[in-house]
C-alpha cells in the first residue's frame, strides 16, 4: 500500500492540470452567439467578413482666394552709411538725431581751411594763365610771338583750369551731404572729433517707401508676376494690414532650399513700419472657383498620393492628384468628384475591397448608428 501512494498523487496532479487547461481554453474561446452575430454583420455589409469602422468625409467644392504665405524682413528703399573721403576734424554738425533731411543737405562739415587756401591759389594761377594766354594771342597777331609759344600758354591755361577743379573737389569732400531725402540715424561723433578716411559718421534711411524681401518654394516660379498684390502684417502692429506690390523676383533659384527670392515694395508715408522689422506676407495669386477640398489626413502615406473612397460599403483605393494645401485641407485636382465619400481615419488597416462601416460626422445618415445604440 505504501508503494502505490506516489502513483495516486501523480494521477491527481495530472487530472488537475487537464482541468486547468480546459478552463483556460473555455475562457478564451469566442462564444457561438458572438461569432454568429459577427458573421451576420459581415453579410449585411455585402462582404462575408467583418466590416471595419472608419471615419469618413465628403469631398466638397469650395471657392477660396488662391494665395501663398511667406515671412520676410523690411528694408529701406534707400539706405547708406555716410563716410568721409578725406581725413579731418569736424567743424560743424548740421542735423539732429532722427531728423528728416532733404536731398543735398550738408550734414557734417570738416575743417577745410587748407582746401580753401588751395582753391584760392589755384584760382589765382588760373587768372594769371588766362591773362598770359590773351596777351600771347595779341602778340601772335602782330607777329611778335611764335605759334609754339601760343600753344604752350594754351596748355598752361588748361592745366590751371584742371587745378581749380581739383582744389574745388577737395574742398567739396569736406562737406558731407545727404545723397537723398530721408531720416538720419543716431550719430556717434561730436564737433572737434578727428575722423579718418572711411570712418562711419551717420546712417540715412529713406523709409517713405520700404522693401520686403521674402522667399517662396520654387513651385511658384510660373505664377509670380511683377505687379501682384500682397498683404503685409507685423506682430508689432496687430490687426493692421499694409498693401504691397511685387517688385521683382530673383532669376536664380536657391539650390540649398529650392526657393525663390522675391521683393515687394510698400508705401510707408505714415511711418508706422521700420526697416529691419519681421513681417508676414500673403501673396494674392487669384480666386479659385469650385475647388475640390478634403482633409489632409485622408491621404494614404506613400510615394504616390491616394485615398480610400467608400463605394457600396467597401473601400476602394483611388490615386489622386493634389494641388494647394491650406488650413489642414488639400485640393484634389484629379481622381475624385464632389460628393465622394473618403476615409479620413482608419485607412492604415484597410485593404482595397474591404467592407467598411462609416462613422463620424461625414457618415451618411443611413450608416450612422442608432440613438439607442442598437
């Protein structure tokens, strides 16, 4: 009897393992009613398989303004930093910081005593050369002077005329003038400072008209024409919009970013904008009529754009040609028609021809679930 005891224990343990396995199998096996309901649901969708629930949207024909968005920075219509062409000591400063000046206004004068003296000396030599030449002309008429002597005096006269022009130019270099009408900046020099040739004195900006430089993708190369209208906004002036006109497009495409550099011109007579400001630009390319639009998430990820169109309760993969994108919507140029129902969520698990059940806002009224949940 003692030898049979271990055999009885082993038998009981085996029976327990068999019972536990059967219980686990029964718990994980789908029930017959559920399987039957699933089969019935698939049959009701015309496919013999389970109908996958997907979110859908309807392709709509809408009218919208065709535009392009970009960011850029403002620049002065004319901008220059004034620098002296000759060294010298500042004798006078004839402007106030930030003042509006007219073209030709003398802004800074250097001490030009030496240049003034050289000019006077050159004028005196010129007067002497003119007198000598006139006298030689009279002597030549009386045959008291050779032709060679007359030519020498004429050459001396021209040399003295050039000397006067040179002295006058040197004196003019001590008078630094505004090359155009504009607003001067902040000076960093004072009367009595000795400045070197080429040293920065003051900047002057023409801000009555501004330029906005920006970039656009190279895909717009055939649509950018001089004279197109732009709308300019700035974060510094919320709510305000400024009109601009496309002035020029750089003929060279940036190889790094595959983009086009463009420039717009806008009026700034009110003086609200300043050079260097960050701005947002909206380029108005025209009006689009009855453009087919659908949500961007309807596109199937891949090398070629495609969507799943719902036809008679089944998903049909359709290749499409896309156009512009705006506000999370994409334009469909070819492949779909207005009123088509496309899948916007759940398409990653779909295959061509699978049965689907449309849910969500884009679902047809007949496909929407009942209010009581049945």
